[in-house]
C-alpha cells in the first residue's frame, strides 16, 4: 500500500517536472518576440522622444526631479540608480539623451540587438528612476517588456541584424534561425508578469465599492482630465454602465486563469484589445493602450505570427509588382 | 527573408511553417538537467519578487508581505518592478489640478494650470503633467498640520495607556509600532511635498519669467451620473469646489546658487487647508 502511495507521489512529481520542463525549456521560434521587439522599441523611442520637449524642466540638472529630490524620493537607495545622477554638464545631459533615443531606435529596428536591447532597458529604467513622480502604467509595462525582450534573441528575425547577416552570407543562402529556449523563457516571463499585472489590477478594483455597484466606468468616463471622446451620453443608460463595469471587472480578474486554455484564450485576448484600445481612444491613453496590447501578443503562437508576417510581406510584394 | 528551422542539435518540430503549434506537445526539452535546475531556481526567485512587490508597495499591506519585500526590494526597485498595478483601483477618483499665478517684475501676471490640454501636447506630455499634479496631491494628502499631529499623538498615547492598563502589552506595542511607521511616512511626505512644490515653482517662474508665484492644488470631483444626465457639463466650476483646494503657498525666484544656502519655504499642509483625503 505504502509502496503504491510512494510511486503515486513519484509519478505525480515526475508529471510536474515534465510539465515544468515543457513549459519553460522547449525551444521556440523568435517570431512573436521579434514583432514585440519592434513595437516595444518604437514605443520606448516615442515615450522618451516626447521627453525631449520638457527634458530640462522635468529631468534637467535643475529640473523638477533634480538629483537631490530624486534621491529623497528613492530613499537614497543605492539600487535605485539613474545615469542622470552622474551627469553635471548640459552637453553630456543632452548628448546622453540623444544617445538613448538612438539606442532605442536601434533596438526597434533590430540593429546590434543584443547590445541595444540591454542598453534600452537600462535607459528606460534610468529615466523612470529619475522622474518617478511623472511615471504611470505605460512606463511600468515598457520597462518589463524591454527587460524580458533584452534577455531573448528577439533580434534574430525581422531585424537589421538578420538582414545584414543574410546579406553577408549571400543572397541565395537560406539562413536558418534556430528555435531557442531563451525565447521560451522570455515569452513565459512576459506572460506570467502580465497575469500578475491583471491579477493585482483586478484585485485592487475589488476593494472599491464603485466596481461592485457597477458605476466605476462612469467615474472614468466623467473624468474631465482623462476624457478625449465624450461618452457622457451614457448617463442616460445607467444599466449599460453597470454591464460594462462588471464585464471589465470580470474580464480582468479572470484573465490570469482564462488566458491559458486554448479554448478561452482568443476570447480573452480579443477582450484585452477592446478594453485597452477603448481606454486609449476614450481616455486619451493611447500609448498605454497600445503597450498593453503589445504585451498581450506574448500569448500569440510564433507559428501564427510568422504566417501573418509572411502573408503581409507577400501581399506587399504583389502590390509592388 | 530568413527561414526558421529547428536547431540541428535538438529534434524540435518546426513551428514556423504553418505546422500546428506542436513543439510544446512534443515535449522536446533542451538544456541539461543541471542547467535547467539552476535556471528554474532563478525563475522561481524572480517570479516570487514579481508577486511580492505589488502586495507590499500599496496599502493595505500585510506584515508578511512587507517582511518578504525587504530582502527582494534591491532587485525589484533596481529593475523598476516595484509597482502595485492598481490601475483605476480601488476606483476612479477625482483628479487634481495645480493652479498658479506668476507675477512678473513689470507688475503683470500670468495665470495657468497643469495639466492643461491646450498647452501640453502631445497627449503623452499632458499625462506627464497630469501625473505630476497627482504626485503633488499624493504627498499633500499624507501630511497633517501641527494641531492635528498633536491630537493624533494624544489619541495614540491614551490608547497605548489603556492597553497597558489592561495588561495588553502586545497590542500596545503594535499600536506604538504603527504610530511610528505612520509618523515616518508623514514626515517623509511633508519633506517630499516641500521639495517638489519648490522645484515646480522654480520651473514655472523660469518658464514665465516671473519673480514670484502663488500656487494651489484644486480637486475636480467626479460629477454624478444624474447631474450629467440633467445637462450639467464636466467642466462645470461646481465640480472644482474651493473648500477642497489645498494652498501650496507663495514663492519667489531663486538661482541655483542662492537655493543651495537658502532654506526651502514651508508649505501649508493639506489638512490645514481643509483638503486632502
């Protein structure tokens, strides 16, 4: 009997180990991460490019988030580092900013991706540490996507690196892009991190009465500072506001569980696109909406991504011809 | 375009050529057992950090989450992973606007506010200013004036005394600990608010070529659904009530050299102005 129980536990542990290995260590194609690299890199470039307009005011040597204040906000922690703390001359300050932008653009285009990826995430974190008081969800998602993409060979496809490598080997050579475990690791980390984001966002909402009484969406619609498209006509449809509120809450809370089964995944991903683009359109946070959709791409199988890209390329070629 | 092919060293099905996503189902695992073990340990530690951080950085938080967060905070803070992810949670609240008036040497003045959608473009820049005004509010809402501080202290002391009198030393210690932690938060918020407001004033003075400035933090409450259904607009001044505004004081322009030796101006607390949450 005991032997039977022992082997049962052993079998169960073996199954777990097998599942664990299959989840983390089966190599994958970098197709999806390559597309995510392009989107995240462009978003990093835009996000930091916009800082150029107010760089001195916000991050400057004597700006609102100058070194002393940034240090105090960060509790003088040696781990909350920022390169701005090492700069004390305007020329270096601006030079570094333009260098950071160039690095992010290089990452988006997949040029020297290994180096530009690591530098991009370091710069993104550095800016966020400097001006923490002006950051929001966009920067949080930007940084964690860049972090996981930087550890993966996401520059192996759809990149200048792969184009140049192919050119170097000759036009007729069919370059082989091996699947990689690092792609799987990065993909899984993005997926799990995204589930944590939705889980806590959902659980946080469960503390608010407005999410229970079905009026929270009204709070978002009626915020004058957020509003870009007027949806206040919905005030005549309070039950519809209830339905939208409760549906959004149910979707967010269930996301970490329902996005994994193949049957429910497409529905939850489509809802993610609708919710985030809706927030982008109606509340003026298009950058945040887009980066959340980009993060959700991690759940798209590389095979589907490749097929989609190949389809787009062949259509474009047909049009050109 | 480069073609994907499985790594020749490992028999992995090709997932890139329209074959159903079968790599996982095939269960072909790369890397040696030792390498997988150490990478698994690192993954578990990192994922633990990712989960602990949102439990520990936002109130309400448990002692266990705070305790677990301490050793991992260098990692989570260093990589900018220390977030609560409470988007529109616990619920969408009022927004906060910094209103200011800058006075110039020639006697003229200019009024403004941020965030200001007419002035701050593109939208991402507007959001930066919006987050700045929300940060000002966040610090302001955590500060108390002298009178309230004294009242709070005497309340806590009498609670501790009654607990000690009833031999409940454990809870008395707990109340004392909570009080000290809240007091530290208050002092930190007060110091940060003072510095932040000072920096914003200096920036606005420089921007508008002013010599002095007056600033306050206004709160725009969310209008009720029924008010709006009856035709009231979102920018109705009634939703910016004076009694909810927090005075952020006056200030004058200082050069960086003078700033180094001059003490920062005190900022009236949120509670003293009748605002805050």
